[in-house]
C-alpha cells in the first residue's frame, strides 16, 4: 500500500489514491458489501420480531427513529473525522459499533413491557445507525479518491456499480434475516442475529490490513462544523435537499407500512415471514441491479451521461405516475376493497417493481452528482453532508409512514394508500428542488435524435465558481 499511497500524497491528495490506486476501492468495497448484508438483515429481524410481539407500525417506526436520526448527526461527524483520521478509521469504528448493536439486540427480553422494549431496541438501533453511516462513508468516498477528475464517466460507472451491488446485497440481507428468524419459533431470532455477527467479523480483516491510514484525509485544514453546516457549495446544498425528499418518498411506504401490510391477515395479504422477506429482498435486488446498470442501459443510450440537474428532474418526475397509480389502486380498486389477494398482489408487484426501477435511476444519478459536486480535497466532508440530508429524509419518511399507516383509518389498506399519496408529494418536491441547481450547461437529451433542453453553457462558469469557492476561509478544490 505504501507504493500506492506515496504518489497520491505527492500529488496533493493525501491518501487520495487517484488513478492506478484501485486496491483501496476493492478492499473497502468488500468490507462495505459484507456489512451491507447485515444492515438489511437486522432491519427485517427487528421488524418481524416486533410484529410477532404485537407492536404497531407507529411503535416500530419509533424504534427506527434513532437509527435514522443517528445518520443525520453521524454523517456530519463522520465527514470531519474522515478528513482528520482517514476512511480506515471510520470503517473500523463502524464495524465495531455494528457488533455492539447486534449484541444489544440479543438481550431483548420477552418479559419486558412495550415502553421498556421500545426504548431498549431504539438505543440498539441507534448504534446500528451510527455504524451504517460510518461504514457507508468509506464506500461512497473511495470512488472519488480513485478516479481522476477528468474521468467523469468512469466515476459515474464506479459509483453506480458499488451502489448497485450494495443494494443487491442488502436485499440478500432482507431475505436472509427473514428466513433465519422464521427457521425456528423459539430460537430463530437469535440464530438470525448470530449469522449477522459472523458476517461483520468477516469484514474486519479487510479493513485492518488492506487500507492505508492516510486514505481520505484532507491535505489542507479540515473543515469545521460551522463550515460544513453553512457551506457555500450551492449545488451540493440543493442536491442534498432534493435527496431528502427523494428518500422520504420511498420510506413513506417501504420500510414499515409495506411489510406490515404484507403480514396483515385482516386487510392486507397475510403472507408468511419468509415470503415477506423475499418480497422486500426482490425489490432491493431489482433496485440495486438497476443502479449498477443505469449508465449502460439508461443514461448512456439516452445520451444523458454524465447526468446533470435536468436528468435528475426528469427521473424524479417519472416517479410521480407510479406512486399515483399505487395510491389510486389501494384507494379505489375493487381488488383492495374486496380483499382479493391475487389481485392485490398483482397491483403491488407491478407498481413496486416500476418504482424500484425508476427510483434506482434517480438514486444512481444523485449518487453520481454528489461526488461530482463534492469539494475534491474534502470529499469525505461533502459526502457526509449529503448523506446527512439522506438520513433526515429517511427519518421524516419513517415517522410519517408509521403515523399515516396506524392512524388514518382502522382499515390498514387506507392507511397504506395514504402513505402512497404522501410519497407522490415528496417525489414532486424532489424534482422541483433540482430545478434550482446550477448545472444545466449540457442541456438534456433523450436519445441520439431528441434534444429536450438545449444547453448554452451559460451556467458552467458559475457552477465551477460556486463549487470551488472558499468555505469560511478554507481553500477547496473540485
């Protein structure tokens, strides 16, 4: 690693490992992807165990509150710590906290009353939430560090590949967690958590022995908390707000209402635990693989590579008809009114599959734009700020989903429909916010022959100036 790290340091990118330094990308990806299986698995283990114990959707949403809230705080702290101590440090701390969180969940007692269990599980989930964002920082940051600034198309492909496989393996975790907890009524919960602990331990050697301690550290003065929260990177701030609404739109129905509705035998589909896990896993895997191949299958053929703000607006708008269809079907379709389970399942599979594909394109475009807009010397801090907004959107979506599903109507079908209507509004806001980005110089194409918006290059200089402007007196670069 020393040979790889030395040229990068000389080039003013300490631990940066630009072109020719793919080893950090491989090492971090392996650790990150192993961890990701446990992240999806724990989600399903906690949710299905809580459903079996009679907790409501709102109570489970509260259990996940600190998991999501921790992401808001951790992403900022992780960015600063990454600038100072490097990605290796944040990755190892994240893996350690995941083990602590899993250990706490092992102590969940059947004899506890609901308030005690909610507090205990919420605190355990907080540790898992901190772990997720510390670990994710390395996975998202290293793509920028190993890619030369002039290789933007390569950067888009690397980001899409890693993000796509991360979500595919998270889907594997969803199914694995559900299948293991269903394997035994008495011990399934502990078997599932034990398997997750084993996967985290497998990730440790890669992080300990395969990374240079300087990887990801800032060569100049690390940014302060004030400079991060009040940064002058206009495009990054705008994208972060759009990301808040984008991920809020998904978590308004996916994380808690959907599995509860699939399990509900009165108004919902009444599916078994392992089938619910497989359903959610399939969504995550389709979503993840679509992210991996977005550059080749969608953005490339449509001549939208590398994407800009217009691509983000277009694909956010494409989500709106999908959520409108699902909201209308669950509200008005006879299949849901009469609880025709095959018909309900048909609507949900078609609508959710369409959402997964379009949402994956949105997420892939956003994931590329954040590393493009990030200040090159403080990429960990920039990515941390962006994922803080991501976590805030998930937090708002999760809490709103629990409230809507639990309290809109005793008929949970109408509660699920309300989640879909709210999701539609968040999709609209995500696209509307991106309109204000200064990143439309290349316009928008839709294939080799169709130009939807002509770019005149007028905002290119302004974009470069805003992305490279000093932040609180600390010099930055793109």
